[in-house]
């Protein structure tokens, strides 16, 4: 579990990254989870965008993906959300 100070730090880092995933009406598929998993391992911090035609709320989608990938929710704002998971092989982010 990350602390609020660490979450705040990650939020700052997330401001400068673009969403690399879009979740639409297809929802959360096995493939989507696999892609998130790989991206989290490679980057540690991942931002995604939930499209208007998605069948669920942004927070619900975010929570489900976080649970399936074993990652932490950094923030959910509007239709965007940010996830963090420490990388096993290429750790880049040093948490305060």
C-alpha cells in the first residue's frame, strides 16, 4: 500500500504523461489486462482514458484493472485514471 505522500508524488509524475490506453465499450478484456500488466512492468506508472461509450464508470473500471494487475490506484479524475505498480525488473521510480 502506498502512502498519501507517495501518491501525491506519483500524481505529480503522472501530470506529464499521456494516456496510453483507451477503454471503450469493449470494456475490460483479457487482452486489455495483459497490456496493462506489461505496461506497468515497463513503466510503473500508467495513465488511461475511459471513453464515453464505456459500459461502466471510470472508477469501477480503474478498480477492476488495479485488482487484476495487482497495482495501486494513484488517481481518478473525470474519464482518466492513473495506476502504479513497482516494476520487478526495471525499477525507475523512487518513492519518497
